[in-house]
């Protein structure tokens, strides 16, 4: 034993041609590139404009804070109940259509929240068909839930976000349920009791991760809360920026939200603790499912059907109906004239962002892995954490930070270009898509990093050592050994980033150069003006692209949880 | 539900009381909501019977009427009495940024946009296709707009001063919670 533990460090020590700290330079630079814009905001909060905060506190801030917390709490509770409940249902019971539902329940992930939001708004508000029919049946004053409210926003976000919890909880249940239930049954627990007393607590790390992820998504959401007139911090920043042109206030609000996001990250670590219990369970053994009969079978299938209809089939059917109507008789101008341009812009922005993110993520992940050993992993892990910080930050925060950071640099660069004889006075970075790509990198680095990092796990030190023994240099090892092994992770990461950028709203809204319109913005503007039919066409286009990673997740099954863990 | 509470706030808010006082004596009968911020949806909500009156930009209604000439919602221009100030209006403007690459042609283009040729009704005219009133004084309005009839504009403040009231106006919208639900 002792000789093994001696020889391993000896081996890895004898090979490096570059010292450890040198391999960390590039990852560190990339991490700085991501942290600096966010760090600029932190400085702001220590130097607040007092009168501005007094005014905010006297006007909109209390509502925004309250709404943000209500929304996060509501979405947290909602996704917990739906995610955990349905994950347990499909893991522990056998009922009609179970195998199908198990995968289909992931479908709502493909719908951007704001698309679901405007479909629900158009369908369930006072002028919408459902409420109108309701009044026809039960009279003018019959009670009906008010969709333009906290309830509506929470409902929509819960329906879109529960798959995060579902996916992680299901994986955790599968991994630990079989042996745990057996032991519990031997000790005389009923299955239900075993679930509440043992399985649920043991799955806590995964469930907490999923719920926090959903809550963060709710906190960072912009489009949905805008449609529902539900003013959160995230929405407030964009509103102040867009309508008041008040970047000072927007920036300071963003700094506040930055801290809320940090608190969330802290809470997640606190609740999840160091434990990852579920990995200790017996892998590979699946819990025997209890077959449901009669009413139980009917209720289980029915519940899945209702959830799926509400969260996917109903909204998509509505979108398709609108889309067909708009296709045949356009209501807003001629969509055909602009469709190609918007698709082109969306695809190229998403494509460029995906490539840049994946390349940078590869450098960071590779550097971090390479320099991590059993004893020394603090610094590399810390760098990785910095590089992936953006994912917890709302788009509005990232946009404010990046603009704040890039503006002075941009003016210097542009002035310099002018001394070189450039006659065009337009700004080189903030006036072009460069700033958008930068902000996307900050925001979505974590998505790329996690995909690549989890696939790098497959690359053992032995492989590198073998390659190096055969005379390959570092670059060659990276190209011929690592790259082929991580290509799946790179592809998955690229697809996820691509789709995230396609759906992205606040960053694009705030930072896009003149005349740059994406499918997401087109959807947003049309829906904000209640042109539901016209909005359906870009929304469906986004949906189709969004389905790709969901199908990948369905095929990946259990392993899929790595892809969304932040 | 929230209508009652809103109605109370509404009476307390003297700006809005003054705003409607001169045009609508039956203010106490109005059910007021501020939580819908899409003009089209406001009109549709009036149609559905959720509110009696909606404050919108005229071209949203014109657009709906152009799609359905029988559309049952009609216009009502406020403050049209003898001693009253006339209806509020706003202008769509255009400008050239300091970074414009082609200043001379930009000027020519804006001059064209404001010319009689571009302002008179046609398939490509901006006012016509967008159902806006032309800014060129001699230009004719689109036929649906003509059907709205004559009305007086509120000229209390010069349009060039509107920008000075942008922030107070936004403060007011936030105070009454325009476009915000609870």
C-alpha cells in the first residue's frame, strides 16, 4: 500500500515539464475575465449613492425585494413538491405509461419561461378564452384565479423549472433507493414511511441542489415576471435601465442582487453540506417498482398527464395554433421578411458564444484537472469556482457588470484606433456584438465548464503518463488523448450553451448593438404588445432548438444530472 | 378583487382625479386597474368587460379596427369641452447619433420621412402602415384615423419639453403601480 501511495506522486512529479503554477496562468486569466465585471459591482455596493437608496427604499425597493423573495420561496416550494413527488412516483411505482412519462416529464425544460408566461397570460387572464368561457358558465362574478399576480408568476415558473428538481431527485432515488428500502422494510417501516424518514433525507443533497437551481432561475428570470407585471429585483434593474436610462441606479440594484445570489450559493452549500450520501448507495440495483392497479394506476397516470398537459402540451398546442394562423394570415407586418434575419442573428450569436465558451471552458477545466492532486486542489478548485460564478448571476447583473467593466477600456481602445487613422467614431467593443459575446461567456461559462469537467473525469493520469512515456508532448497529449475523450462533453456543453444563448433575454436586451434583434427579443417584444399569434412563430423556433438538449438528457438518463449541476 | 382597493387609491390620487374630472363626471362608477401594461390587451380587456375604459395610444385600436371594421370598441377623446385642455398626445421622433457613419444621407433620409410624399397615405408610408397621425401639417391621415373625427390636442406643454417630464411621469406610473400586479 505504502509503495503505491509513494510511487504515484513520484510519477506525476517526474513528468511535468511546466511547473504547476504555470498551468494555472491561463485558467486564472479566464477566471479573472469573468470575475472582474462582477467584482466591479461589489465595489459599488460599498460606495452606495445614499440619496438614491433612500428614494428607492421609499418607492419601489420594498415591493421588489418582497416580490423577489415570495417568488423564490413559491418556486422553491412548487418545484420541490412537483419534482420530488413525480421523481418518486416514476421510480417507485409501476403504472400505465410510466416509462414514457419518466422521460416526457423533462419536456417543459425546452420552453423558455417567458414563452410559457405569455401563453398562460393570453389563455387565463380576464380577456383570455378560459376565463371568458368560465364567466359564460358560472356568471360574470364567478371566482377565478387571477393570473396577473404572484400566483401566476409562481405557477408558470414552477411548471418550467420543476424538471431540474425531478431530474436530480430521480437520479438520487435510483441510486440509493433499492438498498435503503430493503433495509427499512426489514426494520418494519412501510414504503411511504421509508420514503419520508430515510429516502428523502438521504437524497437531500441532490434535491437541495435542484431546488436552489430552480430558485436561482426564478430570481434571474426577466421575461416572465415582466409579462405578469410582477416586479422583482431582476425585472427592476432592466426597467430602470431601459425606461429611465439610469445606469447608476441599475448598477447599484445589480450589486444588491449580486449579494442575494451569493447568499443563495452560500445557502446551497450550507444545506447540502459536505455530504453526498447518495453515492454511497448500491449502484446498479433498481428498486423493484410497486405495481399500481385500478384507481391508483388511474391517479398516477392522470397526475402525469395533467402536469404534462399544463406544462407542455397545452402551451405548445396553443403556440402551434397561433403559429399556423400567423403563417397563413400575418397579423404583424410580413414575418417572412424578417424571419431569416432574426434566425441568422440568433444562430450566429449562439454559435459564436458556444464555441468561445467551450474553448475557454476546456482551457480552464484542463488546467484545473491537471493541477489538482489529492492533496493540492484548493487553488485549482477555487479558480474553477470563480470562473463559473456567472451562472448564479441574473442576466441584468451580468450586463451591468460587463458594461461597467468594458466601457473605460472600450473608450481607450476606440480612441487609440482613432489615432491609428480609424475615422469611424463608433465604439469597438460595447457598440458591437463583442460585448454580447463577453457577457454570454460570463453568464454561461459554468454550463460549458461542468460538461467538460465531468467528461474529463474519464481521463485518468495513467493515460497521460502512457502518452508521455511514448514521447508525446503536452500539446500532443491534449490533442490526441484528451480531446477525443472529452469531445462528447464538449458537444453536450456546446449544445447547452447554444440553447441558453438562444433563449437569453435580459443580457441581449440591454447590451445588443443597434439593429441586432434575436428570436428571443422578437418573441418578447411581440408578446409584450399582446401580438400572441405573431410571437408564436419565433417562440416555436426557439422551442424546436430547445428540444435538442432535452432529448439528449432523456437519452443520457441518470448521467444527465452532471450536465445541469452548477 | 383588487378593483375595490384600487378604486380607493384612485380617488385619493388627485392627479388622476384631475385627469379624468373634466372628461368623465361618472368617475365613481369606473372600475380601475393599472396592472395591464399592453395597450392591445387593455382594449381586449375592455371588450371582455373587465373595465369600462382604457387609456391607450390610438394606433393600437386603429390596428384592431383595421382587422375587423365591426370591432365594438370606440374612441373617446378626453378634455374636448369649451374650456378644456384637449387630449394628450405624443410624437414619434427620429434622430441621428453622433456616431453616424453617413451624416448627409441620414439627414436626407429624415427629410424624406417627414416630407409630404412619405407622410401622405400609401402602402409604404410610415404613418399609414403604423396608424399614426402624420406630422406633416398638409398630409392626410389614414382613413380609419379620419373616421375618429376632429379633436383638440393638449398644447399646455410644448412637445420639446416632454423629455423634462419623463422621470416624474415614470415616478407617477410606479406610484400607481402601472403595469404591476400584486
